[in-house]
């Protein structure tokens, strides 16, 4: 029996609100790190952790496809009511994550120096950043397997468990930050050890959430020959490969945006950093509904119910648009006030306010790209997502930036907004095509 729209509204909200709260809590950890290190006797420690932290953010986010792929595959197995397949999908993804994490550790001798050189670390900052990185790199397996855990929990529509996981891990990290740095007098290495321990705590708790109540089934599936079937791994690697290309191009776009802002001067770079902080808030809010759409659309594909998928997209569109309107209104009315609270430097306040209009428009322009990301992730249509980002980055963002260089930073923000619009428009066209030809049930 199909799920009525009214029920879908309630189900989407039940899935989305824990994820929105989870997304909001994550930036708090960075603020605590900054507050703890900012009170030490040298700014080197804060700068080193900020720099090395950005390196690991880029390094780990490049493998964010593990989360997306796990969500879609788990949601489809859950919708099909196939418990064995559901567990096998998690185990395969976790095996790949473990392999990537171990590769990072074994190759840290060249990954870390190369990464720190790319981040332009020098002198004392390089030394402290390297000390931090040498410890933090050992968290790679835990972080990457956690992506699979969180994606699997979302796919199984257990988003409250994902919230508990995120909040408790951040609290453990904060307590250990204070203990190691304030209590034991450690420096950047203390923050690194706090993160390392918190990541493995989070992994242990996440695995408990995954296997509780199904321990016997997990051990059964570990011995199931289907777990290591070549065709299943080929499908997973194809999906992950497409999503990896998508993630790399997305990271490239924002890295390029930041680099071009730096070319326009220190004040523009700082102003863009302030505005991008607000854009992260916008992304976190819209991602909550997108993640809920992933779970419900994946369930619909598992049930082979295109009607449910289309209703989910419509319901998700309604709440995503409402959220985007509220965010636009909030930044229109209070954007300048938020800028003034974030920085005391008058020149940066003026510069950021000059480009605030683009941030105000971003929620309404970008909302559809977030929504359709959710639809296509749930349907595990990685090729569609890969093609979308190729078009948006290479055929829209870069040419637009080239043609509007004379506009300065306004041209840069215009190009970013056009990038968001292109993603949404291209995916909307793909969505219509998939619905007309019932391509949702064709494997990626």
C-alpha cells in the first residue's frame, strides 16, 4: 500500500530534525578547539591545528561518498525488506572504508608532508601541524567506517541514533580537549589525541547501534559467500567511483572559489571566509531534509514504488523551500548583525556586507540542488550525480568565472550561485526524464 502524502510529511520531519540538530552541533567542536588553543602562550598552536584540521577535512571529505552510497543501498534493502542484503551492504562498504583508512596510515610518510606543503605550512606552524597530523592520521579507519555507519543508520531511518552518535562523540572530544590541553598542559598534540580517541569511541558506539539486536544475523552474513560476490563489489565500486568524482569536483569548486578570493586581496579573502561560514549553516539546514529524502526515496526504490518516490520528492521540496525562504529572510534581516558579531575588524565588516546579497540569494538558488541530491543518492544513481557536477563545474562555474573576472568578487559569487542553479536545473531535468521512463529501478 502506498504511503499517503500526509504521512510522508510526518515521516520526513521525523527523519530530518535529528539530522539538522546533528549538523548544527558539529561546528561547535571547532569553536571549542579554537577557544582552548587561543588561550595558550603562542598563536602557532591555533594556526597549526586550524591548518592541519583543514587538511584532514579535505582528505576525509574526499571519501564522503562512503556515507552517500551506504545510505542509498541500505535504504533500498530496507525498503525491500531484505535483512541479509541490508547487513551485507554495510559490511562491504565498511571493508572498503577500512582498506582506504589503512592505506592512508601506511602511506602517511608522503601523504602528510605533501598535504602540509599544499596547505603552505612553514616554520613552527609546520612542526606543530605535522605533530598533530602524525597522531590524527591514525583516526582514518574510524572516520571512514563511521561514514558507512551514519549512512547505514540514515538508510534504515534511525536518524535519532545518528544524532546521539554525533552529539556524544563531540562531547567526548570537548571533554578530552579540556583535559589534555588545560589539565595536562599539552599543545596541538593534545587536541589530536582528543580527536583520535573520540573518533574510535564514536566508531565503537556506532557499531553497537548497527549490530544491536542482530548480532547472530551479522555473524551469519559474514560467512555468507554472497558477501564477497564480485558482481556486488563491482556495483558498489562503480557507484562509489561516480560519487568520488562528484565529491572531488565539489571540493575543487569551493577550493577554487577560496583561492580566487585570495587573489583579490586579504580583505576579500577574509570577507568570503565569513560568508562561507554562513553558507555552511545554510547547507547543514538543507542537508537535513535532503538526508531524509535519501532514506525515503531509497525505500521507494526498494519497494519499486515510483509513486512514493515522486511524492517524497514533492514533500521534500515543500519543506526544503520553506526552510530556504526562512534562511533567506533571516540573512536579509539579520545578516549584517551576524557579520558584526563574527568579526571586530571594521574593514572586514564593510567588505562582507558588500557581498551579503549573494548569501541572501543562495538558499533560494541552491535549495533544488540539495533536494535532488537527496533523491538521486537514495536511488543510488551515482552516474547522474557525477554528470551533474561535471556540467555545473566545468561547463558553468569555470566559464562564468572567466567571463566575469572584471566584476571582481561579485563575479566570483555570481559564478558560485550559477553553479548551484545549474546543479538544481540539470538534476530537475534528469528527475523528469527518470520519471517518464521509469529509470529509477535500473541499477547504476
